[in-house]
């Protein structure tokens, strides 16, 4: 399947929140070098003028494997291809589907070349806007049960709650998934106070950005405003609110 005349290359690019100032120099270089850019339609639109003159392959949500397959096909044909994700490509992004496709093709690790270009994740962007909530051990949990059984997600939530981890919730709520966020809240309330600070960040560093600090008790009141472009950061037993910012000390001895 490989083209012996020209070696292709696959860049797995994290676009960060979307604004050009939060795009890394390495990501910019990868996009400039690429002949083709493959991604979810909204992410292609998000990159805007950065992709001028490039061949663009845009697809919809739910077509992750199709996007990955097309990108790999183009790279095997000797093209330089960027597969773009918002945030970081390796955190709930396109790196996984691309490696899944390569694995199915018995990729030799040489052609095409594969390079991951990290980006600012949604969790990092949300934390920056909130203050300093990720100063101790933390975890990220996606509440989407489209690909992961809810029983597995529930187990992870219970473990994070018992372990007193700060928890960043991805994909907290959508038009078709209404109950998962409140169920996650119920599980966490079994192990931590209702006054535990919660940061809710929508469209971080994008037009329409909203930053709200509440607590586990108050989360229910604003749940209807939470959607797929929202990251919810739930503090641990040491997290506190200071002048409109959410912070976790570096260690329990700082309490």
C-alpha cells in the first residue's frame, strides 16, 4: 500500500482552544508544511486563515475512523497530512483513531512518519481561567457513554471520588445525554462536601467564553447551561475559592 517513491508524513495536531495566539509554534509549522488538513468540520473552520491554500478534508462528528482512514490513505500515498483536533490531539482527540487505523494496516513505524504535536487541552484552558485548581493529583473523565459503557465511567467516578482527586469532566452534557452530569455529581457527593468548589468553563478562550464558579450543591442549578463545549472542574477536599478564583494548594500540608 505504501508509495516507495515518496515517504508520507502524518502530523497529529492539537489546535488548542482555537485562537491563533494559543496555537504552538510547532503546530503552526506542521500546518504550514502539510499538503492536506483533515478534521471535523468545526475544527477546520476554527483554524480559518491558517489553512489557506491547503487541501481540506472535513467530516462530521461520529466520523472519527473515517477521518483517520482518509488521512492514513493520503499519507501512504506520499502526502504530508495534518489531522487536527481541538485542544490536544492525544486527549480525547484524533491520535487514538489514527493509531487504530495504522495498527489494522500493520504499519511498519517508518512510512508514513507519524509525529504528534501537542496542544493546550480543554482541561488546561479551563484551569487557567479558573485560577489554580490542578495543583494536586487530578484526573480527566469523559461522561460520554457513546463509546464507553456507563458502568466503566461510574467505576472511574467512584474511584476518583474516593481518592480525593480533583476531577475534570469532559463531554459533561449534550442534547441527547441529559442525566450523566447529575449522576456524576451524586457519586461525588457520597465522598465530598456539597460546598466543594466547582468551576464551569464554556468556550474557553473563544467567543462567548463563560466562566462560573459554584459548588457541588449549586451545580444542579446551572446544569441546563452546560453542554459539549463546557469543561467542569470539581475540586477536592482542599480546594478553595479566593476572590473569584478557584485554587487547590500544592499539598495537604498547605491546608
